[in-house]
């Protein structure tokens, strides 16, 4: 017994010693010191300042998390149009966030109200800012239909407050997303005590808030009023931590500000609409999905709702909602968002109600041979404009630039407080293999430049060659202002045009209340001019995911 007892004591001592030695061999705790240098982080004496408690990206207002993955893009079940613009390709999409519902009239009216308060249209300098953002309510008119009730009421009447906004062009949708980014981040800074309380209600048009401006040149935000920009308790803590001027403001490394709201890419939208996570079995998908819901039919098979339509669409000639008293889909035009069950990602109305703008420039072919990761056609790379003093150039009231669209509408290119953007040049493109120019919308789309043996010898530019030599021979309308400021519209009357495709047409996805059921297939794709609007195209916003692919850790399948 004594021998066994002594052996047990020695064994315990041995295990304790080994555990101590192993513990000594572990990596040091670097939560308060650098793994690169060993220097202390956040030292009062100075050095690098970093918040080790920074959490992962939070979900922005209105958004739903969509975990990325691989899927077959463009796999349509039916192709009655025979337009040859859907070729199945395997693509991988990074995790991202997407609006739970389509952007509603109420959400857009909040945007218009902000513009009216900050840039009152009664001021001649601002009238085109507000008017350029107004939806086109005349899209409801029909030569042989009485739709004036929608023309006069759909946007602003509270009965339609939670209906999807329509009459919005692609350009207007992008501007809404930009505005939304700035308002969300402006509130975050205020709630965290960075800016003075009530800063977001500062309605001075010359001293607005822009996320990009704050990150690139914070001293120029709010018109350079430092009492607003650094008026909170959090800013006081930043000042105490470091006297370095770069650490007096919130930066990207603080993880406080949200990434941009934006339009989803075509690949993101299609992936999110399919909701393939619902038919996932380990590392494969169980079969195919024709619609955002499981099954091959548009009617519910659930016992409680059997026979009900699962989306808002046109069921036949002259049939937009079914028979009175027992309506098939509960709507004749658009329906209130969230009226139907969400898909497996928790997204509503990814089929029917309204079709939706996506970010991509339209081309018939998705070029998966060049890229099969986060596919997107439409990149125009820009950089911040820098003045002679080396400072970022910010738009002022007296330097607003306006664009005249092909339909004659005038829109502001940038709002006061935002940064001027210029195309990237050879300083960014020299000796690069991943991009060589600013505008990449027509990259590898079948034009002369896309051919294998193309060589430029300083002759005619492919973008300015004769119309007959351009790949996409689309109409070239002109809208110019005369000496009196009146718009002169010159329509292209050529009879030799062969296509409507150009760099200003964008993809829109999903079926609408005006469409038959085959357009409900998320793989279907159509296009429309980016500066025009209809009564059946709306939009929703997306946001990139920063950090991990999934929000939750993966568990073994059989646990």
C-alpha cells in the first residue's frame, strides 16, 4: 500500500511538472502586446493603439445575413424567350448582408424628406438635387388604362407606405444606398459618443456628413466644425490615449463604422433568392430549386394554406390577382412587403411583387472562364481627387457637378461634403496584372479589344471607332443644353442599329406583379437603361461581410 501510495504521489508530481512545463511552452498572451515586436499595445506612453475587444461586424438596419457558398448561376428551368442569355456557370459568392424586404415607399420618403430639409428645392442651387431624386410617378400611366390613382397616390399615400418603391432608376437606387450608408454611420458615431449629440440633425447644406470624407479627411466633415466632429465623450478618450492627430478620430481599425450599403451584384442576388441552404445535405444540394421556395409549383401545398399563391405575379391574361372573394395572391398591383413567406435565408419577395435592380452592367454571357469568385461586371475604379496642397478635394455648395441623363433628367453627381472622384491612372495601373484601366465595364465582352490577338498601335480607339465596328451597336441619343440653358434632345434615327446593349444598361432580376411565372425563376435575367424607370422595377440594398464566412462555428455533422 505504501509503495502504491508513494507511486501515486510521484505520478501526480510528475503530471503537475509536465503541465507546468507545457504551460510555459505556450505562446505568450498577446492581447496587450504586439506579436510582431512585443511592444505594449495601447500604452499610455505612446505606440500603436488598438482595441482588442472589437467585435465582429454587426448586422446593419434592415439587413439579413446571407452565408456565402458555391452554386450554379444561370440554370433556368424554362427558356420560352430563347434569348440565349442564360448559361449555367459555377460561381462562389462571399458572405454578405441583404435587405430583408424591398426598399419601401416609406424608406424612400425618408430619403426625400432629408434632401428637402438639407437641400431645399426652393433654392435654385439645390432644385436639381431634390428633383433628381424624385421617383417617376408617371410610370403608372397607360394609354388604354385608368391608373391615375396610382400616379397620384402610390408614392406618398400612407396606404402604400410599406409597398415597394417603383419609378426609381438604377442611378437613383445607387444614390439612395449612398445616402443610407452615411445616415447609418452618422448615427453610430453619435450613439458612441464620437460626435456631439444631435449632430445628424445639422441641416447646413455646406457642412454635411460623408463616411468616405470622415475616414479620409475628418477635419473637413461638418464643414470643418471640430466641436461637432469631436464633441462626444468617446472623442475625449481618443484624445487622452494619443496626441497623434491621426488617432483623434475613429478609423477603420476601430471597427465602429459599417461598410457601404450598395446594390447587390447579380451573382449575390441570384444566390440569395435561391436560398439553397434549405436543401443542403452535408456538402451537396438535394436536387434543384426552380423558385425561392422548395418545389416546382407556385401554389402552397401546406395543409393550412393549400392552393394559395406563394408570390405576387400575373397568372394569366387579364388575371393579376385572382377571383374576387378568394384572391389567389392577395394583390392586383404590388403587395405590401412581407406578405408572403420568406425563403430559407429569411428574405421576403425574392420572386414576384417587383423585379429588382442589381449592380451589374448587362452582357449576354457571364464570363466564368476569367472569374468564378464574386463575379461582377461594372467596375469603374476611381480615387480621391487631391488639390494642389495635397488635401482631399471635397464638394462645396458652389462646386456641385450635375449630369444630364439620356432622358433629359438632371442629377447631382456628388453632394456637398462628399469627395470628388477621378479615374485611376498609370500610378495605380503600372505593371499590374489584375487591372490596367479605370473603366472595365466592357472587359472581355466580345469587342475587338477582347480578341486574343488584339494589339493597339496608337491608332483609333476602340471606343470611338465607326458605329459599324462597335461590338454593341446601340442607339446614341444626345441631350445637350443650348446657350439659354434649354435642353435640346437629339434622338438617334439611324436604321442600322442592331442592339440596345451598351455600358449604360443594367441587369434586373426576379419577376414582378406584371410578369408571368417563368420570370419568377431567380436565374432569369433582363436588362433596362440605368437612367430610366418603370412601374415594376424596385430594389433592395446589400452590404459586404467583413471577417469570417459564417456567424456561428461549424459543428461535426453527427454530433
